[in-house]
C-alpha cells in the first residue's frame, strides 16, 4: 500500500514483549515477513526484548545469590541469546531499509541495570550496552520514559495495571498511548474536551506455552501475539492497525503471512 497514494507521511511498526530466547519464533517470523512487506519508516520496540532469567531478582528471592564469578556464565548466555533474537528482527529491518529505530526499556530489561547497580564494575551488562543499542542504531528510552511520535506516545506499559489497564492509562495520562507489558490485547477510547484519545495494549510475541512460563503454575492466560502498524499523517494525526498473529499466521493488507514456513 503506497504511502504516496494515501497521504501517509511516515509509517511505523511497533512490537511488544519478545522475551528472547523465549519468543514464539513462528510469530517472530510472521513479524519479519510483515516488516519486509510494510517497509516501515520507523520501528518501535516496546521493551522486554529479553527474558533475562539470569538477571532476575526473583530468582534469588528464597535463597542467597552466589558470588558474581558464578553468575557471569549465565549472564553471558542471556546476552548472547537476546542479541541473536534481535539480529533476526534487525535483519528484516535492514531489508526494508528502516533506519529510524526506537526502544522503550521494559522491566525485564531493567533487571540488567539493577545488576550493574549491585556490581558497578561490570557496566558492559547495562541493558543498552549488553544489546549494543548504539551500534544497532536504536534511540534508547530508559525504563518509564515515554517516546512521542506525532500525537501518539509509546512506552513499556508497566505504570498502570488492573483488569482494564487501557482505561486506567487513558484516565491517568489523558493522551493517546500504546504499550506492551501485559501481553494482552485491549483498546479503550474516550472523547476529551480537546478531542478523542485512545490507549492500546498490543499483546506480546512470547512463547505462550506453559513450559516457557512455569512461573504461572499452569494458570490460564489471556495473552495474544500481535504487532501494530501506525500510519502518521499531517499535524501528528495517525491511524492504528493492530495485527493479531494466530498460530504463527497473520494477514497484512489482504495478504496471508505464514511464519511457520
């Protein structure tokens, strides 16, 4: 769909929590194929790009953590696995010639920064350093910071929760906002004095099987795989198309995309 024919100034793709190496790879492949079709000008990663289990403070909740030298091997494995996953997406972005890239740090990503606070002599494990954001060409928004493009804000999504977290975001922020974190699909809209506003929760790209989420203890979940295509027009106006991925398949602009192949 040509931007020239629709009046689109810039087109973006936003993606939620991948939790590499626990990402759902058919969903990731469907995303990458979609990137090559859409050819976005802008790419926005909403954070929790990695699971980062080696850095989790929850891991040592019931027992004392060993000395740092016993942790480094697992740290390095996490860093290698997450970079490998990011390489897959960056390769698709390179093919689409997408140069404008942003990432809003997630709570899992922030675990690396917490580790460096505890062990300040290993700054190479800070999140931005560990995944080489500068070398990859990403503009980095630290945990809790909001990216604004046009009249739409983006961030990880952790600040306001509850069953109806999109309504809570809209009520608290009073602006258009898109986020991940909660792994489900929600949208809430309201008309304010200065016009309509909406909040979008755009799911996740994590493996949803019980084996990859043992902390849930087989609890039923309402998660969904998805990403968003956002078209920006003049004066910051925009439209949002949330693309759901089911069993590794999605439909973009009438074309069926199969990430299982």
